[in-house]
C-alpha cells in the first residue's frame, strides 16, 4: 500500500483585512500518496495558492493539520520549518523564480548548497539534474538566455535537488506555450513515477487535469465534491 | 558554494559602481580630513615633540607653543635649584620678519637655543650642524621655507629684523603650524634679533629631570617655587597646544564634522543602494526561503554584499588617498595617515556598510511568503 506523503486535515486559513474576516481555506482535508499527481483547480481567489503555501510550510494555517511524512508541521515553530521545506518539499513557480545573476547550473547548485551539498559534488549533481530535464547543453546559460520552457525545466531541476517527497507546483505551464507546457507536464508526470514523489499542481490548465491522478476542485476556500473529485 | 551576494553585485554593474563610488568617496573624505588634521597637529607641536626635555615652563596662561609670552629669565635659577631637576635651559620663540630674496618680507618664527647643549635645537639636519649657529649671526632654515623665502643655500646672507644673518644649516620637514618658517639660531642671536623680548626675559625654560624622580612631583615643586609661570610636562604642553588649535579655534571640530559627514554620506549611499537592491531581489529572497533557506542565510547574503562593497571601496579609496597625499605634499603641507588610521578607517568602512544594510535585513526577513507565487 502506498504511504501518504502529505495529509491535510480540516485546514482553515482566515485573513483579517481591516475589520473584515476573509476565509481563504475552509475545512479542507485530503491526502496525497507517493507517486500520485494531484491537480488543484478552481477559479481565481478560490484559495488554491493559499492552500499550496500552507502545504509548503511557508504560511501557517489558522487551524487544522498538515502532516508531511508523518511530521506534524502545524505544531512546529517558525524556525524549524525551513528544514522541513529543505528536506521534503520542492517548489515550481509560474514565474520560474530563477536567480537572474546565476547560470542554470548555479541556480540548481544553490538548492543543493542549502541541503549541505557543496563544492564539486554539488556541481556534478546539479549538472546531472539539468541533464535529466534535458538541459545538459545549457548549464552555463543565464536565465535571460533561456526560453520559457527551458527556464521552467531549470526550476524543475532545482525543485528535484533534494529528491523531495512532495513537489508543489504553482501554475507550472501558465507562462508557457501549448507545446512547451505539454512537455513540462509530461516531465512532472514522469518524475512522480520514477521518484515516487507526490506532485500537487495548482492550475487552470485542463491538460493537467487530463494527466493527473486526481483533481481537487476548490471554490470559496472549500473543496467541492470532497477529496476525490476525479480519478484518472 | 555559489555566492549569490557576489553574483548579484557583479551582475548589476552600474549599481555596484555607484555603491563603490559612494564608499570610495567616504573613505577618501575621512582619510583626507583626518590626515590633514593630523598633519596640522603634528606641525602644531613639532618642536615640543622633537625637543629632548621633560618639562616646559611657560608664562602664565600660554595657550600654545606659537603664542608664548616672555617672563623673567632669572626664574631659571629657581628651576635649577629644584629637587629632581638635572638641567634647565632658556629657550626663545619670537616672531620676526625676514626679507625675501625677490623683495618684500615674510613673517618668521625665530627659535633661540643653547648651541652648546643643543637642547631645543633643530633635528633632521640636511646640511650643516645644529652647533654651527655659534660664533655669529648664523641661522638654520628648513628647506620648506624656499616656497616663501625663495631659494637659499649654505653661506647665503639674509636679513631678519633688519639685521644681516648667514644661513649655515638646512633642515628637512620642520614646518610650523602657522606656516611662518622656523629660523633656528643661538639663544643670544635670537635675543638680538627679537629685542622686544627684553634682555632679562626668556620665553620658555626647558627642563631635564632625574629619571629616578616622579615627573609630576617635580612639576608640582616647580609650580610651588616659580610663581607667575605655568609648568607642564612635554606631553601636557604638546596636548595643550594641539587642544588649543583643535578645540578652542574650532578647527578640529570642522575637520571632525567633515569626516563625520563623509561617514554619513557613505551610510546613506550604501544603505540606499543595498536597500534598492534588496527590494529588487525580494522575490529571490522569498524563493530562497521557500526552497529551505533560513533567515541567517539571507543575512549572510546581504552582509556579504555590504562587506564586498566595503572592502573594494576601501581599497580604491586608500589608493586614491595615496595619490592625494603626494599631491598635497607638493603644496608644502602634510597629510599624515598613520597605521592606526589605516586600520581604523577600514573597520569604520565595514561598520558603515554593515550598518547601512540593517534596514535591508529587516525588509528581507519580513517578506510576505506569498510573493513567491505572484507573477
């Protein structure tokens, strides 16, 4: 039986804007197993990114539980969370969020450095990761010299640097053309199988819905149709 | 390990150059102000600091070396009788005028010393000997006086206070604070040249003490015996002279204020550029946090940027200062950069750049995590 890499239980996030209370995530519960690709869909402002931020331990929930590889992250203090992100989570962003002054290789290397891998070993591992995403011949390119698809591949290579149990992707195809977007989705799908990672993708892209194992539909912060909205 | 700080700095070359200009400007300004001040101060007490005596006796309330008044020279007898005094000499400093070679006159400071003991005589002799002032109206001048007095050589005759004198020695690097050249001569000749002092008066009494005795006790004894004068150790009189020019004339405060402004300008420029850079790289810091960097990692990046700016800016500033010193010396003035100043300004530059980055640190550590998801 596949184990749960992440468990979300009765999660709630309330923002206080002026005197108004905004419920961004409301009583959301679901699990994601290893090797599973889950798409989180929903209209703008439905709480998708907030949910992703809480799962990624960069935003604290108002209430509820986030359990990553059996660790109750919601009970941990602020200073311990970077370590959790470092060990278990890889992020992929719509805007790629690469460091413009660093080459593709260095962008991946930084992530390895944060995991304590340094020097020659970090360089070699970064190169292998870039080769894996098809960028072996672009290692010394700065982000400004790469296409959108190539940037996203660097971002994916960076996310894989710690062999994460969970990959959280925010609109990974949002800035890419159709063909490039498709190849990125295939790459993520392939990685989830090979690495046994749980891939959670926040998206508006229907192609991702077709390639995911499950789709969670979020509206006004609540999961519509429960945690098993669609099975592949 | 990849240095994001250095990569970011060198990636944005224009910003980097602007920051370096700011740091360099500050470093040069601080070096120049403090260096010129120290140069002035060295000249202000140059005779006191280079005269091998322990105690200076002056007229009452003498504010500094250059403005001393005469007092009865008979007091030297009381000084010599005081316990702990090994040797006492009369010493004159008087203002006079010297005719220029090309016509016209310049003010000079006439120093009269005992050529037999040599106490209070010139040092750094380039030509001639300090004892050569004996046996006539002989003077020793510093080579720096050529700017004011015109070219002179050993054996040249000049006119001081309408009296002919002969140049028998040339020194190097003995410049007065007032810019009036020093003229060293024998005590008797000095009295003859500056007759307004009076035959029975002296301007200073210089005292050598018994090393076995406590110098402060000797000063107290002299103060008790010699009424109507002030008694200082050499260090005290040197400090009193420097204090006068630094504080009482406000000159030191002027230098200090300008040096402080250099420091403040540096903080503002470096702070502003590092802050702008931090704002522009906020998403990158957010991303770093998302991929597992803690606040310490972010601090290190910002501090490393500050330190790189400080070190490079300091080195450039120091090199420029060396050229400045050479240029300044050509004007006949001194800019002194002692080793302690080199080290102090380096740490001051580091402090300036690091403190300038604190606002950025606050900004970077308060990043809204959601920034990483914004397009």
